[in-house]
C-alpha cells in the first residue's frame, strides 16, 4: 500500500512539472578573447526571456552587409538597469561592444550599446556597469 501511494504521489508531481528552457553559461557560447565592436542599423528587437536579442545589419566594405544576432540580458534585468522595450527600436543606428560567439558565427553578447545619434550609452551585460 505504501509503495502504491508513493508511486501515485510521484506520478502526480511529474504530471504537474513545468518544463524549463535550457540555459547556457556565457563562457560556453561566447569567447572573451574575441571582442567585437560593430556599428549598424537595428532590424529587429526581441524583448524576451531568458535573453533579449537585437538583430543588426552592418556594412563591411569587403563582405557587404552582415546580419548580426546580439544577445542581451533578460528583460527583467534590463529594466532594472533602466532599459525599456522602447530604448532601442528597429531603424536605430547603434554601436555595440561585446564578445563574439565561440563558433565564429555573426552572434555576439553585448556589454555596451551606444546610440549613434545621441551618444547615449546603454549598459547591456551582466558585467561592469557603464555611465
């Protein structure tokens, strides 16, 4: 009887468990020995958790237009640091400083974003705060 009750309780707990999205460490995906500095136009902003994302097009005289995916913190962390959904919008020209992906793709993690038009510096990473 006791075993049956334990099995029923365990099955009930498994039935109500909420699947969690997997998360990665910074060091697993990004390389601190691959700093990036990009200036480009924002094409899309994904204000999502576990990370917000910016998609930016940059022009490289040799390779033409490059599309970059830039990872930020989650939206709760960004809001605690003063950023909002409207801080960066499609069409804004920005400069991004951060670190590139270990796999060499056009993916990066931003540590600092500067609005090109105003010079406003927006802090974006879990590292040291600018301002």
